[in-house]
C-alpha cells in the first residue's frame, strides 16, 4: 500500500484534477530545471572553466611535446647509489607530533617584494570570486558571528574582522567581539582574541618546532627524490597516491612543486594552452579552478618538459592525485583500493572530511572501513595507509559552514578518527598548527608555502620507514 504514494495520491484526487495536478508538477520541474540551467550559465567560475577547456583543446597539441626521456633514465644500480648518497634521516623522536607542533617565524629580513606580490594575489583572487577585500566594519564589531557587507552573490557571506593597519587590530572575541587597540595591558593574547596583524604568509616564513630537539629536514628537491626512491625495494617501484579532496590535491601539487623546485610553473602538465599559461602561474595553480583542473598535473607522468629531468634522471617512484573527496565517490575509492591491493611499495596518503560535514562516523562507515575490509588491512599489507586530517580554518571561512567545518568540528573529527586509526596502526598527519594563523585564500585553501610544508612533513615521516 505504501509502495507508490504518488500514484495513490493521483487516484485519490480524481481524473480531471489529476490532469491539472500533472500540469503543475510538470511546470515545477521545468522551473527547477531552468533555474539549474541558469545558475550554470551564470556561474562565472563554471563559464570560465568551459572557456578554458575549449581553448585548451583548440590551442594545444599533445604530439611533439617533449617530456622526461625514458631512455636516459639511469641504470637501477646507479639510482640506488645516487639515492644512498643523498638520503638523510631526520633526527626527531616522536616525529609525527614533534614536527607538526610549532609555529611559523617570519624570515629576517622579510622578502618585501614577495610580500607585496602575495598581497596582490590575495586581492585578485577575492575580487574574482566575490570575497570582500576589506571585511571590516565601521561599527568596530568583529568575529565569525558578525557578517561583513556583501559584495557579490557568487560567494557566501563572510565574517568581519579587524583592519590590521588600523589602531584597533585586535578582535576581542573571535565569535562576537569588538575591534580594540592593542596596549601593554590588553595584549590580544587571550585564547579567543584574534590579532589580525599576526596572520602570516607561509612563503615568507620558516617552520620552527616547539620541541627544539626535533630537527626536521627541509629536503631539497633532489633529497626529496632520494627519500621517495628509497621506498622502492625488491624491484617494485614506490607509488604514492594522494587520495581525497582539494586539500589532498593541493598537497600533491605541493610535493610536485618541491620535486621540480619550481614554484612558478613546475606543476604544469604537458599540454597547457597559452591562455592558461598566462593565468596559471605560481599560487594560482592552487587556487583557480581552470588552473588546478586543466593546467596542473595530477600525475608525475604528465609533467611538462622539466629542464634536465625530474630527479636528474634518477627517479624510481611514481606519485599521483586521485580525486575521491565526495561521499558520492566513496564506492569508487573502495574499488580503486581493491585494484591496488597487494601492490608492494604503494602508499595511500588519504584525507577526506569536509565534504562529509566532518562526520567521523560517516567517513569511517562509507569510506574507510569498506576499503580496509577489502584490503584485509594491517600495517604489513600493501598499500600502506597514511591519514591526513583537515586543516585549520582561515578568517575567510564563511560562517554558515562553521558548525560542520569550523575548528571545533574539525578537532572533534580528528579525535574520533585517531581513535579508529589507532586500531589499525595507521599514522595520521595533523597540519592544524601548520595552518593556524596563516593567510588562507578563501578560509579553506592555502598556497605553496603550506602545501610544500605538508609535503616536507610527509617526506620526513617516509624517511623514517
Ligand atoms: C632520448 O635520449 C637519447 C640519448 O640522449 C636520444 O638518442 C633519443 O633520441 C631521445 N629520445 C627522445 C624521444 O627524445
Ligand atoms: C620530541 O622529541 C624529543 C627529542 O627528540 C623527545 O625526547 C620527545 O619525547 C619527543 N616528543 C614526543 C611527543 O614524542
Ligand atoms: C626550506 O629551504 C628552502 C630553500 O633553502 C627555503 O626557501 C624554505 O623557506 C625552507 N622552508 C622552510 C619551511 O623553512
Ligand atoms: C635549462 O637549463 C639550462 C642549463 O642549466 C639553461 O641554460 C636553460 O635556460 C634552461 N631552460 C629553461 C627553459 O629553463
């Protein structure tokens, strides 16, 4: 009886009313469909993506583009010797905690040119996406619960904070406060205060661990190659998969940028149209959708011609990004894991959560547990898993996402995930401190500075295996 409630309803309202009912329903569908259509063609970001996709096809011919010349890759034995020469192990006990707890210290002297350039990139990005450039209010109210004026409908409302250049740079309460001056008595050091002047760009700073006895390695690109080469044992090339949402994509771009030692365009794929080359330099690779979708590599194989060659022709590993960040892709991830099952020297560096509303039970039940079951996972089976927690939020995080993606939600998510991961002895990378007090472009995503550091921490961990 409950099987087809719509048909029941139709029968109960009689034959000619049924006609009008169907008419109303049909028009409703039309309106919904038309609105979806309109929102697609009115979405500047999507339009831009379509535009660049067409340009990419028209301008770019894959044939004839040079890439790593496989025939000049060195002999296995030579690679092993090269790797042993370059490989160094970090000296840091309890590395996963010790290395990730610390703070960014601005380099002295500060690189003023880069600082100005980054400020401009932030402003351009905000202008393009419709995020207010100056989110402070004239009534000096501030905090995540106090909205800034809207400048566009293409981005959700953001919170208001204090102008770092003004005489009142301190927000007295990060949820609902006032911008107040910083004095000897009122230092803005309270846990709920936000001193906007203290926000940093990771590219202008270096990472210092809280426990000074932990000396992490800031690997050069060739040393990073050595760490990854060293994972290839017994004939099987190491294969590192970065799996999950945009935060994992950016981590993959971070390691690619580190390996090519080229922040400007080291992560470009083989065939990038001239239009995209103009748009997609440096930080924009991490930010703009046409850039990370179309111009950036998702697989080291697709790297454009690297001058000389990646790892000086001594590369014996693969790395790629596998996009499985949405709950709707969880089943595909499990299938993917099944295909990699048993592949010696494969690593899954996995991070999801934001698209699951930071619901740990949901991530475990839909995403992680089914894969772990398929893999008969243990810490001696392949692929090995390494978990990555979500990052801290930035000031631009739209308040409407605070309940499900705020720092409190993210931290509770982390605690629940750790508890689950412990049973399987899966290590977890927590970049909460690496991203705390760092300028984020949109409240969620960070640029090369943070993402290269995320890659460095992974490499430090891999170097201990
Ligand atoms: C690769 O390098 C070798 C030796 O330098 C050269 O003979 C060969 O033509 C190159 N192949 C390609 C596809 O560039
Ligand atoms: C951090 O490193 C130091 C020295 O290497 C070590 O004694 C300490 O136990 C480590 N801390 C943790 C939390 O493992
Ligand atoms: C690592 O070394 C590079 C090259 O010397 C430097 O530019 C970078 O700032 C260092 N990274 C950190 C996080 O200290
Ligand atoms: C490649 O490297 C060579 C020698 O180091 C240099 O002369 C040349 O300008 C580089 N080319 C590019 C495109 O960076």
